[in-house]
C-alpha cells in the first residue's frame, strides 16, 4: 500500500529543503546544497531500520538486498516479497 502525501508531510519536506540550503525555485542546487543533500542522503542510508524478522540493518543494505531479490524474481529465479519500512 502506497502512502499519499499530506499537507503536513509536504510542509516537512519543504522545511528540510530550505534548511539544507536548497533552492528548488531556480531548478538546481548550488554546490553547498548538493554537498549537504548528498551528506544527508548518505547518513540516512547508514541508519538502521527494523527488519520484519526482528533484527536491524542499514537502510542502504536493505535497499541493495531488495534490488537483488527483485532482479531474481524478474529472471524467474524466485518470488519477490517487498520489504515495508514501518515507522
């Protein structure tokens, strides 16, 4: 089930964009904004997420495993079961 964006979630995104020094109204990020966005993205990928089996894994590793499982399913080597990130 996909989550839909709500006004409050969009507001949080806009605040985060502004705090990171990004300027979406001009259609690009200046050098400092790009560095900050990449830094925040990399930090998020290192954060642990709870796996349904009860252990924690870095988000980046979870995404990589899901990509491998999707590839295997598309090639007919197994069944794909998505990972849901519950907050």
